[in-house]
């Protein structure tokens, strides 16, 4: 669930804590506040929460817990396979 702040979708504090996001939302260094990119597919939802600049396309991804877990598992498998 998102809230509207000055016409920009943002996550509530509780939602941000659930996905491990910082309380300060990302900003584009050139254009300011980024906007929440809504999920269009299950794959996008799996990746996490995505913010993007509507002017230049700069973006920031806060990975989902599922994605972080899968990446950690893959990294462990690579390290274990190298021994």
C-alpha cells in the first residue's frame, strides 16, 4: 500500500521497514524526488520496490526479501563450488 505525498506515491513507514528500506526516499541527483514504479508483473514484484526519475530514467531498486535470499543462496553456492 502506498500513500500520496505532494502527488508522489511513497511507502508508509511500516511498509518501508518491512522491505528494509531507508526512511529517506531516493532522489535523482539532477531532477529531485523519484517516483514509485508500480509493479506490472509478478516478476517485477519479485524483484522488489523500484523508484525512478520520470525525466531521465535514473532508478533505484530496493530488492525484495525473496530476491535477496535467492542472491545470497547463489553466492554461497558459488563459494562452496569453488572449494
